[in-house]
C-alpha cells in the first residue's frame, strides 16, 4: 500500500466517495489538498481478509472471479463484513489502493507524474490538487500494469506506453512503464461522468441561462452545426452531451467518440468508438475519421463527436455538416477567430468551414461558494457566423458573458432570428419564433427548478413537451404554484440507490450517505415519484422535496 501523509489544515469539505473511506478537502493556507483516509480494517477483519485472499482461487470458479456482482454475492454469503468485501473486490476486480478515487464522482482526473511523489487529482469544484497518497516505484509499476490489464491491454519494456486504455468503468487511462521513456512509471486517468450531463443539470450549475439553451435548442432543430470551443476542463463535452439530449426524440444520431463519454436516452442512436491498433504496426486501427465515414453511410440525421483533435477528424466533421447533417462537437481554441485559424491550418476548404454557423465559447472562472474558492464553468459567448472571408469570420454575438454580474446577456438581432426562422421553415415569422423561444426557455427553467437531472426523466418530459407544450407548461406552473414555502429540509426515502442528486441543492450524493454534504438535506424513508405521474397529476399536492 502507498504511504498516506498526515496533512494539517482547515477542513472545508468532508464526504465519503464509497461509504467506507473518507475524503477531506483541506485548506493549507496556500493551496487546497485532497486528503484520503482509506477504510481501516480491525485486526479480526484483517485476519479474515488474509484468509479469504489465500483461499479465494480455490473456492470460487474463475468465471466468478471476473464478475464483480457475482463475486460480491459470494463473499457476502460467507458472512464477511462490508469492509472486507470492499477490499477483496478492490484487489480482485477493482483498482487496489486507487479504488476510493475511482469511486469519487467529483474527480475528473487522477494523475501520477512519477513514483515517490503525491498523486494529483482534478476536482470538479476545486481544480487541480495534490493528495496525501505517495506510492513508491513498485506500487506505481503494479498500478500501471493493473490499469493496462483492466483495459484489455498490456505494457512492457518493449511496449513502454499506452495512449488510450479504456477501462471497464468507461474512463480513459494513459500509461508509461518504468524508465524506458520517463523517469518512472506514470499514469493519468481521465474520469468521465457516471451519469450523463442533462440540460437541467447543466442549467443548475449556472453555466448558461435557460434562454441561451433554448436558442441552441432551436439551432439544433434547424440542423445548424454547433462547435463548442474553450480550454481543457471548461465543460465543452458536458455541454455537448446536454445539447445532444435536445435533439428531437425520433431523430437518428451517430455518436463517434474515442471513449464512451457521451450518452443520450434516444432510441435511434448509433454509438461508435475509436479502436487503437494492438499490433506492431497499425493494423486493425479504427479512427474517428473512419467512424464518421461509416456514420454517413448509415443515413443518420445528426453526427456528434465528443472532440475533434486532428486534421482528418475536423475535415470529416466539416464534410458531414456540409452534406446537411446536424452536428455537435467540441474543439480546443480560445476564440472564434482561433477556431477558423485551426480549420485553415487543417486545410479545411473555406466553403466547407463556412457551414459552421454556431459557435459556443466556454471558460473557467474562479468564484466563491460558502466562503470557499471554487471553479466555475461558464459559457463566455454564443456566436452566429454570418460570413467567412479568407478564414476571417464576420459574426454576431448572440449571447455575451458578464463576469462582474455572472450573467449571460442576450444580444441577438432580428437578422439572426430571421435566418433561424427560415431554416425552421417559418419563412419570416420572427414573432412566431420568439414565441417558441419563450416557451422552450420557460420549460427549461421549470425543468431545472424541478431538478429533473436524470436523463430518462428529463427525456420523458421533453417528449411530452414536444407533443403538447402549452399543457406541459400549464402543469409545471401549477406544480410550482402549489409547492410549500419554505422548502422542507428532509424527505422520506426507503431505497437510496436511485437517489443520485440532492433534491434541495442539486449536489451529487455519495453512495450510502443519508444527508447532503453540501446543504445538509436529510433523507429518512422512500421516494417513488416518477416524472410522468408528477406531470400528469395536475390536482395533486406535491412538495419540491419530491422532485430530484
């Protein structure tokens, strides 16, 4: 096991990522630190663990050792405590001492730059932090080999690096082995959300306004290509996932990715994943460009890529949207001009590049919440490209972020709305388009207030809204008109397994925790309200605490 340093500082947040270990976010005065206290076994539990690990291979069939659910069921049938079961699973089918970090849904990256130094993590709220975990060379070597094995790959002195290992959790790992190309073994794990980002959940973070998202929703219906740009970690892919959920329910969608990062609840979805070569050459490799070419032959309505990075990927996406497919993707760039400069550098012909009409800029800002410094992801602007001349865009700023007020101001002109109305076959009915924009903005606002963060529930509401917008809005208005004030600070729940987010503040809830670590909201017994019943029960009394 690695060394766990005893760091001293003021605790600003404390939670359990897995119900057994404990995480404390410490303010050390000059920086924040991530302090992990792993689950500790009592002497009798340690003795039982040693006995189980010694005899495990003889008491369970090999197939049972590879199935986490079957393994857990067998271990519990032996009368083992939850802690012993947890440790056995971590060693046999999990990630050993890295298991608590893999369970922590607030982490975005886990990095080991070299042995005998602190593991680094990127926290959703606090950014890059060092941890109190210090593994030695042997432990990092074993972890790198374990990560490669879990992803169906292998590392060796000959094959000293792996750029993209997809783990069973869906996360992506990049690995180097021993001292062939780096001082010691090293790894970076890019963690993806266990639950896809939805429009309501994105809105709850303040990343953009309901009016801005409603505008983008109309652009999606009009099949205007959307490119989201910004620095790393600014929420580009999360926003792309949320926007993809607004695609009309009956449309066919191809999602091309290098890792299973984006997910939507639509029925007609073609999920395609990049495949790296496992041979000495590049035989058997399937690139994003290959996936896009395949998707276009499947006659899909929309093409979505989590991120375009190379010339071939950018060119393939530009060709797809030029053929009339709707498209959503993201790219690393700092401005609208930088996006088109990259397209020029990738030799994307100007007529193809000009098809990209809607650009969304994202950024990272430092804010304060309850006296703590936190990272804020914000949409800095939404831009409509009128014309492209020598790769220099002439564009309208449709929405503009004001950091002083932390607000996204609408600035769209009638010319932009007229173009959008034409694409939606509304001719020049700008007033009708404005009415539709208001309806969608109100629906998104109410869905966010109702905390419809889970994909299936929000998608059900979206389908109902598409069929009968006025009726759905009427019922949602009535729902909020009847809610009690102040909001109850407790709710009755029997099974916490379905409760992923706090119904009061929207914070993500750690497993097996009966109160929200952010606002203190308390759970006592069972909640079994389904969205369809909520939306259809116009006359019933429903409190805000019943919606999550």
